[in-house]
């Protein structure tokens, strides 16, 4: 996988807010997938930032933040 490219601070803050407020999100990933669900955690590990995401119905994924093309509250 390519080197991590940090996302804009405003987007990072929106994801952290979604975690705190349990706001449902729709994520569009750069690989073309679309996920709907809840952000559970945003964290840093191994030189990259990650999102723990619970997609409905009940599956969890760990996503590198720079692999998210865009996201919206649903």
C-alpha cells in the first residue's frame, strides 16, 4: 500500500465528532465501495490514521483514512 497521505484536519475533526455523537455516516471509498454505518474510533497506528467503522448490518472494518474518498452524515 502507498505511503499514508494525511487527510485535511476539518475532515478528521468531522470523523471524531461522528464518533462522539454516534452520527450515522455514508462512506465512499476510493476502491468504489460504499459503506453505511457508524464510526466507532479514529486512531493513529504505524504512521497512519485509521477508522474503526461498523457497517450495517453489524460488520466492522478498519479503514485507513486516506482511502476514504468522501463521507456524509446520513
